[in-house]
C-alpha cells in the first residue's frame, strides 16, 4: 500500500470528511483542477439544472457547494434562491465572499454543514444538486435520505458523480487517496440507481458525460507534468509527492479510456405525498 494510503487508512468517517474538505480547499488542488471541480465544469452544472427543470423562484439546495460556483450559476442564470452547504469552513467563507463580490448574496447563502445530517427543515426545497461529492461521503445512503427529507413532494434531485467499473480499476485507484480524488468509493451506474431507489426517488434520466471525463483527466495530468517542470516536488500539507500524483493521474486517465471511470448525471423525483 502506498505511504499516502497507509496514512489515511486509519481515519474514521468524520476524519475522512475533514480530510476531503481540506483537500478541496487547498490552493494547489484548486489550481490543479483549473477552476472546474468536476468534469464538464459549468456546462455539466447547467445541464444538471436543466434536467431537474429548475425554474425562477425555485429553492435549490447545493450539497457540498465548495467554492460556490454552481450555486451562483443557479441564481444568476436560472433565477433560483440557493442555499449551499459544505463541510469545509474555509470553503463556506470563500463562497460567501464570492457571492458578495458578484452581488448575488441577496439570493445565495452558504453554511457549514454535514450532508449526512442537514440542519434544514423538512420539505424546504424544490430542488437539490450534488456534484462529484456523493462518491466521497462515508454514508451515502444517509446523505440521500437527508436530501429526500428536505425536498418537497415532487421535488427533484440531480446527482452528478464519478461512475466506475471496479473490475477495470487498478488497486491504486481503490484506496483512501483515490476516495478523496472521487474514484476510490465511487459506485457503478447500477449502484447509484439502487441508492436513489432506496431513498425513495424515482429516477427519470441518466446522462453519461464521457467526453467531459476524458478531458478532465487529461487536463489534470498535463497540469501535474507542468508543475514538475516548474520544479514542484511536493505541496505543503500534501501526503504525496508530484511523481506519485503523476503516476496516479496516468492510471486514472488510462482507466477513463478503458471505460473503468466515467461521469454521469442522475436526475430523479421525490414522489408526491
């Protein structure tokens, strides 16, 4: 087992959540992802919101809202009132400042919270968005149950996430580091569909985003190689060095090409009461 995975393998669920939140708040990770925290970036977000038919005046919950990019897009382009919830305190502060800078804070707010225990009232949202995050949650069933709870009857949810075929993945992409990178604990398409059904959702659309996945993986590997050329050996507070990161990125890119890693948008409805 790689040293980085050894260091993370003993973490409990709460510690793993904190580690994931800290990783995506890290400036180096944000640079590496190039402003797009998931495959397809704003194009994929826009499509997810179209699939759940988000309309002006709708109340949207963005679970694991990160930098707030998707929440602000929903407010700016769809006219929704948005609440973003993220486990990372720095992410919440940064997203709040970004919304204020764009003068969107009248309709967008962010709060620190746990997707598995949302401090929000029942039936208080018309839609829920969760992008490239469910795969990292220790208790995915609980998180989906919470999303269902806060949705009004006939409300809609869009889950955009990494989809894997575990039998096609090398062992290095199934460990704790890979979990933080949204691969190690990702599910098959059938796995997501089963979880949604168990939470009481009626699935009405699944849209594969293969081209977005390939471009995302290629861009990350290229940026890592560029960082090496600039003399980067390791980032502060990072559990692995640049060479290991490049190796893992290469494995991920090969898995994408082989069909072992993909990305999809799952759109579903909460049944009427």
